C-alpha cells in the first residue's frame, strides 16, 4: 500500500459522512416543513367552511378572534346591566344624594369586578360551546343558555362578594339570568357574521352594545 493511502481514505470517508449527515438534516427539515404545511391546510379546512369564507377572512381590516369577542362581550354584559340594576334600585327607594358615599363606591367596585371577571372568563366560552354544533337547534339553545347562566352567575357572584354574602347570592342569580338570555343571542349573530374564527370588530361592537343596552333598557323600564 502506498504511503498516504490510509490517510486519503480516511479523509474521503469523513467527507462522505459529512455529506450524508447534511443530506439527512436537509431531508428532515423538508419533511418537517411539509408536515407543518399539511397541518396548516388541515387547520384551515376545519376553521373555514368554504374557500370564499377564507378569502373574506383574509380581507378583514380589523378582525378579532372568538376568544377576544366573547371576552369583550363579557366585559360589557358584566359591567353595564349591574350598574343599571343598582341605579334602578337606588332611584326607586332612596335619593342618591342620601346614599352613603362608601356604599356607592362599593357598588361601583362590585360592578367593575363583575365586568373584569366576565372578560377573563369569556375567553373560555368559545371552547365550552364548540362541541354543541352536533345537537339539534332546541338542544343547542338550551346548552347555550346553560353555559351563559354559569358564566353570568360566576361573574355576578364574584362581583357581589363586595356587597357581603347576600349580595353575592343575588348578583349570581341576576347575572345567571342575564347570561342565559344573552349568550344564545350573541352566538346567533356571531355565527352569522364570523368568517372562520374571525369577526370584524366594526360588526361585532354594534351587536355587543345592542344586546347589552337592550338589557339595560329593560332593567330601567325604558
């Protein structure tokens, strides 16, 4: 064997091994990218009902997803109707100027807390109702109302803790009733206007305020 042959073969084998390693990493990277693309396509097919819906979602200028939409609605419905109810009770029983300032502050804190809890818990509502599509319409409405009742009752009870135990109990009942009535209405409008999991905020806000202010008007007797 000629001098240097062993060294030459070792260098050659090393180069082959490095090349093979690079090819394996390149192949693995391509496979990973392909799997990610396929997963994204499958996800879009699950989210969008038609190709037109996917295009319309892409044309939205200021979209929000379902979690944010239900969270914002939870803030509104948890904040405004309690204030309307408190105002109705106070105006019907005693003049506002005769109410203790501390009591009014406590009522304000309770209302804000209810709204904040409604916002935080509203992010979980889309996941809670996601599987209701397979039920018949009447059953879906009943399930939406049940979820809405729990949503409103939890928010109201936590906010009502600032008005002692009886306040939490009353607020839980009132919040549960409002949630049970409001959620099916919101879901109906949201389902009609959403594209995939997105809805234009300019379409959503009139719905959210419309539902909320309707309850406020009913409470105030307007």
